[in-house]
C-alpha cells in the first residue's frame, strides 16, 4: 500500500481551533486541519509554513508536535504530522477549501471530520 506523508496545522487562538472544509475530491465536504504533502528535502515545519501560505494566504508560527497520526484509507496509508501553530496575522483566505470555522470545545463535534483528523479531537479538547 502506498504511503503519503503530510503535515497538519492545529491553529489555536483564544480557546478555539481552526478547521477547514475540503472543497474538492473524494472527501469533498469533510472537515480537516489545514496542511498538505511534504516535498522532498523539506522538513515537516517548512512544509507546513509553505502549505498554509498556499492554502490560506497566511503566515504561521509552527510550535510543538502534537501527534503523528497513522491511518489506513482504502487506497493509501497516511502518516500525518500534526503541529500546534499560531497565526502571525488575523487574515486568512480560502484558496482550496469550501469553508472554515473557529471551533470551540463545544462545537468540535459539530462537523464531519476526515477519519484521520477525528482521532485528534480528544487531544485538542484538552488544549482548548
């Protein structure tokens, strides 16, 4: 089975976490933490800064690794390195996603999470 290695930004601000809704592909409409694939020669942190710039026109500060998620989807195995991040400005623009939301502990379960991302919710609840 093919393995895809990605990074995800767990962007936290004022007791809320930032989530995005996929606007394309097989998982269109499902919610995830923004990020993407690591390119050859990039560190996970460098990939995350690049991906958030591309997807959200935003700059972030990458903090500690929260968790590395290993998940088997039907067509591939996903390795997702999830870092706690903060925005360097309040401006975000959705270039690839349908929608975004700042979720509170009370609203974390109100969206349909991608399976690999859903496992992070208990960890994030403790952070908020």
